[in-house]
C-alpha cells in the first residue's frame, strides 16, 4: 500500500512539474530542475540525521537492529546527496554557465557527500558488527555537524547560490508536492532496505551462529 501511495505521489509530482507549474521567465525549462534538486537536498540532510539518530539509539541500547536502520538511511542519504550534486551542477550550468563553483553551499554539500562515503567505506572495512556499529555511529554524529553549514551557508557566507528565490503559487505547490512525494519514496525504500539487511543478518546468524 505504501509503495503504491509513494508511486502515486511521485507520478503526481512529475505531472505537476512538466504540465502544471508555469515556465520561469529567466531560466525557462531549466528551472524545473529545482523541483527535484530541493527535495533531494532535503533528503540528503534527513538521511544523515536519521543515520546519526539510529547510531545514538544503538550506542544507548547496543541493539544491532538500530544499526540496520542506520546503514539503510546512510545508503539512501548517500544516493540523495550524490543526486543533489548532479542536479545542482545541471542547474548551475543553466544559471551560471558553469558546472561547478566553490560556493559555500555547494562546498558544504560536497563535504556531506564525502562524509557519507567515508561512513559507508568504514562499514565495509570493519568485520565485527558491534565495533562497526559503534564507529559508524561516531562518524554519523560528526557528520551532522556539517548540516548547519549546508542549511545556513547562504546566510553566513557570501556566495552565488540563491537563498530563497521568489516563486509563483503554482511553483510553490509543485515544489511542496515534490518534497512530499520523494520523502514518501525515501521512507518506503528505507523500510525495504532495512528489511533486506535484517534478512541478510538472520541468514548469516543461521549459518555462522553470530550476528554480523
């Protein structure tokens, strides 16, 4: 049911982006990238917060089930952050005629992606599940320190990234629908990925007699 709901919301968002939201005067059709870029950016931040929150829950309870949630959130957050950088580059090419600029917000987003990558690489290099969960939790907690930089970069530092561009009501509704749709899809994929990790852990336990 939830997958159908997420699919329906995503379909509605796509239709709104291409057939309902008006075309922006200055950038034209390229402006529609923002309807995907902004939700992805939000999910990249939410993914790190979820990873750190689950890591803290593991440190408190020493239950590897929380580490499964943390890994699932980190994997999806890494994808969202990577797509944020890609969609941002496409938007930058259309708006600034350059694929990349070392703007404070862009740089802090790249740092977030690097932290995600470090977290996932760490997980593959540590065999003991509890040690892996502990170290991963620490990295995720440190990773949340970059979130205020991403959010406040345009206010704290000088840059070319827009703060909050003016949008017509139909544009704002379309953006909100996109945020809701991609958030719902993120949630469904998070639950499914966590289920896969839990199943893999149970199979490993049945074969080797210890959690991994």
